[in-house]
């Protein structure tokens, strides 16, 4: 066990620390090992960008969960590498669920047929599967896994039958044919699709997801803007999880225009690696510290718009309005009326609430129906 691990019952909030009470999110890389060979990924089995092989320790993870709960983390996504190569992946999901954290997982799908029933029993809340192309032959070639399409279809459809919402995770690249995606995703059994935008920073955390040498993601400004426009059009034909407000923010980023919403990384969104170091985000150059010091670590609310990582962009856009309202309430309570007014009366706060009403509330109702279906299924077993 890491010597930094301490008895969580003896730790407490730093004196005088005031936390925003809204729920928070974290992504957890449980391993840097992967069975696939994706051209644009630093974790590919034929590359050494991620360094020595690592697996998250399940006992240390279980000890960390009460600390994460105290920091208001209520949503978690387990990722990799390929998380299903972690030998205790089912116990990791079960530990998070038992701790009251809704746990999702993103996978390449190869091992889903073997794992999905056990993951569902452990409490898996949502499933994301990487899809690189509407052409399954091109997707399998990029992944280096012949027959992957059939395994994805088997695993995803089984997940849906168990009441687990399923989402395709598509990286914007030269492999993507956007108009052809809906029919393929429907055939594979997906409920929705979310897009991630390739980052090419020469720095970052221990999780260097994208390989800078890949020509598949070396997109020009015009290519990126065209892709964002096609994603916007795709929303008319298939459930796309990327909020329109967030797409506008990414477009502004690509054009080098001023952003409307600061990233919530280090405040309401965190990244945790297999060493249980906690980072503001995956692109950040140094960790905030060990997860076991999280009670004592201040929120990092320094405005940042240095990258276009999709998950952070989307969450920031949707949470910006509620965070502004809570900040305003806390300012009023301290007697800082002008600060409170400043938090509330911003166009971006209104835009965030519009995005919540249009896109997040329907998603929440959709997932609620899935959970009801899952509860019915579990009773009938």
C-alpha cells in the first residue's frame, strides 16, 4: 500500500474551507494497459507512451471513496488504457456503487460479452464504448482487433437489456463519416453518441491519451469547424450528448475567440490516475496531490480555457449556471451583494440553464427510465 494512504476517518476538511455543495465528477484511469492498437492513442498496445504497466489498487481505491464522497463526487467514469483488462474491474465498480457513487465505464468493447453481466450486477450505471468509424472494417483496422464489431454489438445489446444506458464515444478524426453514423450506431444498439475532440498538447498528466504523431487527428481549423458543424447536424437524427452550448464554446476555441464559460476542472471535475494522484484535468502538467490529501486541497477555480477536452467542456457548460446561482447565494450570505449580482447576471449563466432545460433534463428522464427497467429486470431474475 502506498505510504501516502492515511486512515480516512482521521481526516477532515481544512479549517475555514467552504465547498460549493453541488455534485462533482471524476474520471479514473484504472490502468494504462490496453489490448488495442489505435493509431491515435498513447495507450495502444504497440506503443510505450504511457510508461510501465500499472493497475489501480482496489483496496486503496476503496479507502479513497469516502474522501471523494466528502468532496461531493457523485459521478465517476472508469477508463484506461482499457479498463476491462484490470483484473479486479468488477470489484472497482462494486466499491464505487456501494459508496454511493454512480459509476460508468468506457471500453473498447472487446471484453464486454464476458463482463457485462457481472458489471451490471456490481451496479454499473452507464456504459460508453469507443467507435472510430461508421465503417466497422475501418474501425477494426484502427483498433487492431478483428471481429470487434460483433463483440461490441453483443455487449451493448446485452447492456441495454439489463437497463444500462449505452453511449458511443467517438473521437473527431479523419475516420469519421458523420452522416453514416446514426444507422450504424442504431444497429449496434447504442442509445446515444458523445464526441471527444483531439488535443495535441505537448504536456499533460500521466494519462497522455492522444499520440501526437497520428495524422488521423492532425486536423486543420477548417476541418475541425466542419466536423463541429456536422455534429450539430447529426443532433437532428440521433441522440448526441454534446450540448449545443458546448459545441459553440469549442467552435470559439478553434477560432481563437473568447470563451464564455471557464472550465470546472479542479473544482467540480477531477481526473485520478492509477497511482491515486488527483489532477485538475488530464491535460494539466502536475497533480493537485494525492487523493488522500483531497480534504485539505483547495478548489482550483483559476479560469482556464487552454484546451477543448469534450467531457470537461460539456460538464462546464451545463454546470456553469447552477454554480453561478450557488456562488451568488453564498456571496449574499456573506453580505457581498455586488459579488452575488455579478455571479447571477451573466449571459453565460442564462445560456447554461437553457442548455440544461433543452438537453440535460431529457437525458436525465431517459436514464431514469433505464434505471426503472433495470429494477424491474432485477426483480424478475
